[in-house]
């Protein structure tokens, strides 16, 4: 399935007193990966929301393998697991500059109608972008 990679330099404010990335910040890194994955397909969260489609996270699983510290450069690989239905699932790998796997993760998001707050099928333009 479609794969994208982004690079992030860890900022001081993302770390704890020991200089290690605070565990809650990994969700932000995954979100950054997802947003760029969609953007490279020509889709933006902003336009989706303006067109009445929300995409909340309903499941997040993170496996921490090795610590990440201040000023480290990490690569976030985002991969679609399968063609979306009413939900869209991603797998992630966070690696360091030498390619060592630091973290793996999975997220599930659900397409929701903004007005009814009910699950819906993915917009046709997303399915078409995946076919290209």
C-alpha cells in the first residue's frame, strides 16, 4: 500500500527532564506522518473538514523499542494497511538516521459525517487518489 516518509528533528520542548522524548509526543509525530501522507495524495484535513468529513483517531497502539532524545533526527514512515472502508488504518515505523527501528505504531481513524457524527464511507476523491 501507499508509503510516505517524513523527517523530524526532536525539539527540546518535546523531551522530559531526562532529555528523552515524552511518550505522549509520539502521537504528534504519527499525526504529522498521516497529514503529510494525505497531503502527498492531494488531500488536506482542512478541506475534508470544510466538506463535512471528520477523521478522528479511535485506536492508537505504540511499541517503544529505543529512546529518542533531544536534537535527534527521526524518520517517520507512514503506510496505509488496506483500502479504507468507514475506517482507515495506518502502520508506522520511526527510525533514526542509521535506519534503526525506534518505535512501531498503528492507528485506526473513522470517517465521520460532521453534521450527524455518524460513520460514513470514505469520500470518493480519497478512493480515487489511492487508485492513482
